[in-house]
């Protein structure tokens, strides 16, 4: 009985600590001085990158997914099994936006790319980038995103 009590106490003590951990965030600073902040899920393994935001029925306005790649190269995406229109923000290793694919078409198998090398791709709700003046050349900052732990 005492072991069960100790285990329950340890679990209770650890829960608040894990609940207080900061959610990974992406900050985009526009050249006009505005800032957009997104809480993100991290796609840093081949399996997570392949699944992406497929099958999602909703995505909060301040949420997204950051795809981390081991090296900079031309990245190409498609919208298979993706129900939501998305903006895909392609980010170079220097944390500058190299291009944006806006308002992708759900379920499309057409390849989507900006034709420039990028190491990171942020997917957010379609139309957000245009409405908030986000464009190529804007700066991106990561918080709680371990880009060094990317798996090939």
C-alpha cells in the first residue's frame, strides 16, 4: 500500500511540472515590423513529416506544424488526405523565408514547392500569410524547437 501511495504522490508531483513546459513556438517578424506567433507541432522524423497535418478537421488560428529537415534542399509537399487549405512557409537554414505557397487545395496530389532551398517548412491555416503581410525575406525565430535533433 505504501508503494502505491509513493507512486501516486510522485505522479502528482510530476504532472504540474510537465504541464508547465512551454509549447514550441515559431515567431515570424515581418519587414514592416509586425510579428506573428504560432504554437507548433514538430515533424522531425520521416514518419512525422510524411503524416504532417493529414486527416485534421481543424487547426486553430495560432497553431501550425513545423517540418524540420536535416539539410537545406528544395522541399516538395502535396495535400493528399489533407482536409484543410494551408499556407506553406518555406524557411532557409538562415531562418529567412524563401517563399510561400498560399491557400493549398485540399486533397490535391499536385506537388507544391517554391523552387528554392529550404530546411524548414511551416504549415499554417490557408490565407493567414497574406492577411498578415508575411512574405519572402521575413525573419523566423524558433522557441523550444530543437532543429539539431532532426532525423533523416
